[in-house]
C-alpha cells in the first residue's frame, strides 16, 4: 500500500496536470511523512506479539457466512429500493445517463425522505454484508449451490445499483478490491491451491482493466466539461508532454489524463488545508460526512463554518461537496497537521495488526477488516471514503469493535497463536 500511495504522489507531481500548489515543499514534506508513518505503523503492527482470537469459532465460520449471505441478499434489495426506487435495480447499459442519475443521487443526499430509512437499514446490515462479501469466497467449497447463487445474485444486484446511479465505487469494490484483497491473503498465507491464486490474480487484472475502461466513461459523462484534457474548477489544461505521452498511443491520452486528475485533485485540496491555520478542530466530528451532518444540525452553523473544509470552500472556492481534499485533509480538520500524522501512524498500526492476525488465523472477521482497510487506503488520495457513507462507517466500526474484543478474549485452551495458525492452516483448502 505504501508503494501505491507513493505512486499517487508521483503522478500528482510529474503527471500532466499543472496543479497551482501554493507551497509545494510543505505538501510533499507532509505526504512523505504521512506515507512513512503509515509504513512504520504497519510494520510495527505486523510484528506486534499480541495474542488475538476471533469470537467466531473456526468450526462455525461457514455457518456464519451462510447466515451473512442471507442478510447480504436482503441488504442489497434494501439498497436498490433506496437508490433506484425499485426492488431490483434497472439494467441500464447507457453510460450517457450516468450524469443525470448521478445528479439525482447527489441531490438526494442533501434531503431527507422515505429513502433515508432504507439507507439506515442497509447501514445496519452492512457488517453482515462485508462479512459475506469477503468470507463467501474463502468458504466457497463448503457453501453449497443455493448459497453460491444467492451470493452471486447479491453481488450482481449491488453492482447494478451503483452502475445505475453513475458511481464507480461498486465496480471498484467487486472487480478490483475484492480479488486484490483475497489475492494478497492467499498468496502470503499459502492457504489455498495455486489454481485459486491464479484465478484471483487473473480476476484482479481483468477487473482493473474493466474498471479503468468503464471509469473513464463514467467520469466523462458525469463531468462533460472536464472530460478531454481539461479541469473546469481550476481552468486547467493537461500538458501533453513527457515520457508517458511518448509511450502511450493517442487513444489512451484521455484515460491517462482522467485517472491522474482523479488521483491528484484531492492532493490539491490537501495543499489548501496545509496552509490554513485559523480554524476550529473537529475532534472526531469532521472526518466523516455522515457524522459532520449530524454535528452541524446539533452544534449549528456557527460551529460548522469555523471548521476547516467550509473555510477552504469560502476562501478558495474549492467546493466542500463536489471536489476532493484527500483523506489527510479530513484528518487535519479533526486533529490538526501533527495530530493527523499521529492518526495515520495509528491507522498503519491497525493495518499491520489486522494483516498479522489474518495471516495467523484466517479469520473471516480479520479478512473483512482487511478489505475495509484496503478501501480506506486506496481512497486516501481522494477522500475519507470509509467514513463518507453510513454503510462503510457502521460496517467498519462494528467489525473494528469485534476485532479489538479479540485481544481481550480469554484463551481457555491456552494455545499460542502459532498453534492456532497450524490448526487452521488448511481450512481454506478446497
């Protein structure tokens, strides 16, 4: 993950977009420190000798996943009603409607209606959704065809919902993040056959290619004025020079420019956050859109307009709702610059802890947590994605509490982690 984050910084610095950063040395110093601290935290967590036991016994995991799959099906039907007004999402291959449907979806987020309660219901079921999403593949040989069909139905429905509303997150989660997470787990744990590993690697490669292809179209139709080498909010034009333009064929220029703009725009927002000093800290209330809306209603406009991101919007016309600031800016809004770096270190430590215990136990809880943390880190350059919507926020918090509770569970058998690992080593074998 540190390699990925470093590449996004390089794409921002050496890519085709001439971002008008006020103090670039400050921005790159902060990003270097943040990536280094995440890496240090992850290494520390991975080598921490803390005993952890899952609250779901190994012999009950398959039954738990079967139970979770049933609620996964229910949750995606609820999500479909909330976001498409239909129990089953419309099957639409007209990507040109992405802009229209996306605008409707965004407008709904500013209002309350009957769909709000369905969103809350989906959020409450999200821990089971993420357990099933990741654990079903892990326990696939023991599920039986009725549960396999139900799982595939839920995944297709989930994908169609996000395709209909013009949001790329569904495709990214299923086609890129899921096979990548499972691939990393199986490659380093050795708990499956080479055949399954190659299937996951191939799925990840195909998924990334498919995602990038559809992603370019989504962004193009959602933002027609910025789809060909131009970024409207800053009136920037891509500078078509450099090594990448010598390598890429002209047909791929729009895709390259769209991807680098998508990854870089958040870092520009971060550069604005780093030069601000006169704002009130959120102390946990301003790093999530879900929490921020509730806090604004409770504490009022005076408190809200003295927090960091609304100040940036007013001062620089950098929209709080329609442009990105990177996850780091949201962290700064809560805890300041130094506090945000400490938080990144802690996130890295949690990432390492989850990775260590996933490797040692193969727990479905650790696997779901690993998937959600990968979601968070992948979106670091853009926003605090994990806390931006109620479903990922609730899913993460519930699974996080279950994971933390595993450090305090008494080991009645007094078996060491290494003993548990050897006991579970072959549980994923088909």
